[in-house]
C-alpha cells in the first residue's frame, strides 16, 4: 500500500491575510485578529481591554464599517461598539454577555491554476491513504475529491474524513483513503489541554487518530498533525507550543504501542527541523522513525520539504513505528506542484505552473510504499 501526506494550503478558499504575497504582510493582520478575538472572548472587559479592543478594530480597518479588508465583525444581537461621528471606535460592552456575534477572517478564492495543480499532485501521488493538511472542512475536501480530482484525470478516494479542529482560519487536517482501505474508529485530541494551568488546548489544529484497515487485513493507525508555526506569535511561545505538541504526540504513540498497535504513522507539517529542540521529544526521544532516514527513501536531491527545499526547510514528516518502518519498500517526494525558483530552476514542474501564484503549495508531498 502507499501512504502519503500533503500540505495542500487550502483547496478552494483561503483567508485573505494568509494569501498575501509575503508572510511579513499577513502576519500582523493574523496577530491582531488573534488578539482582538481573545479579548472579545473575555467574560468581563476592563477599561484597558476596551481601549485596546478599540485600537485593534481601527488597525484592522473597521473604523467605518464592520467589514474590513481582511476581517469581518458579525454583530447579531446586543451592543458591542459605537462609531462616533468625530471618528474612532468606542467599545460600549462591558463583557461577552452584552453582545452576540463573532470575529471572522475574510476568505478569497484560490487561484484556479493552483487548485488544479494541487489536484495533479494528489493524482500523481497514487496514494491508497493520504493525510491532508490545511483543508478547509470535510464538505470542501469531499467536493475537491469528487469534482476536481476527476477533472485532472485523477481517481477520487472512496473515504473522506476531516474532524473540525481548533484553528479559526479553516486549516484543518484530514484523511482520504481508497475502497480497499476503509477508515474505522477515529479519536480526536482537539480538547487535550496544556499542563501549565492555562486551560489552553495542546494542538493548534488537532491530532486525530484514524484506524485504517489495509487490503491485507492489517490495522494501521494514522495520526495527522499540523504543529504551531514559527511565523505567527513570539518565538519563545511558538517553541513552547511545538514542544508541548511533540511531547503529547510522543505520549499518544507510547500509549498505542503499549496497547498492542504495531503499525503507527504520524504524518504532517510539524513546522520545525529534525534537529530542533521542540521536536526532540517526538523525533529524537521516541521510537518513531523519520522515513527520510530509510535507505530506500529518495529525497529527490534536496533535504527540505518547503519553499526551495533547503535543509533548514525540512518541516514535513512521515514518522513510523519500528515495525512499520521495517515494512518500508521505498519512498519519495513529489515537488512538481512547487515553485522551483528561477536561478536556476531546481526541479521540473507541471506545464501549467508558470508563476509562483500557480503553485499548488509551498510544500512537497511525501509518500512511502509499505508491505502491509
């Protein structure tokens, strides 16, 4: 069987703030959105909170209207703010109970060429089981599977599953599998909590466990992950979150191994390098083994999986339990949907990929053939 993983970076729609030309442009918007959303969720608003909330509303482009260039404030009932004729914003609510509504990121459609190139990558992977990262929702993933994959002469998967996670931007993780590889029991870790007393969730998205039965009748446990990024929030806090996530995944793997699971795969975008301290509990200190280290794995001449695929951009993983690692026949990487650079061009791409905007994703897709 062939197991694969791919960060698709959304299929149909993506938050406008995440779709800007550079991360440096989008990061401030996302940070302000997160700060304002956290303040709006407080039970009681202090005077300091209300002043900061008013500042953030203005900075997010909503001084004149509830619809900004990147964010929408939905007010369904009650009073949250007023906009004086003289300008500015005044927060009138004293707590969350004073109003009903939400703060949402605005979406925009994905480039049509990029969408089809994403489908071409999935077609060319020829995976029996595919973990996907940064998919908007199960209905979107199913629509992409049913409509776009066949459009590029790909074969639609029989089983499509995604459990909604913690991220408000519509970047969740899911699993697709063929008719001979049904998805059985599933377990979500969306509510796992940090042990620092803050009551915050461990996972930025989730760490769903999918039980897959192979064509030979073996049981395979696949955990799809997307760890905290380096680009959003402070470095120290981001490192702490990834450390907590890696530690928790390692604990889950240990629990499942003790329960008698021989074949476990942790796949996804872990947003850090193999030698990093945050990933150490999972990549170095646990029994899970990186498929990149297997002698039959072909990295295509580049050690990385993101951007121009330099070693410092090795952030996508397939970590296998010892007995599953022993079942590896061969493995590799698909970069034909990635922008190859131009000085010089690093790898061959689809004919339809003529500009960076046409890239299916900034991430490579990984695959491995297993004797299961």
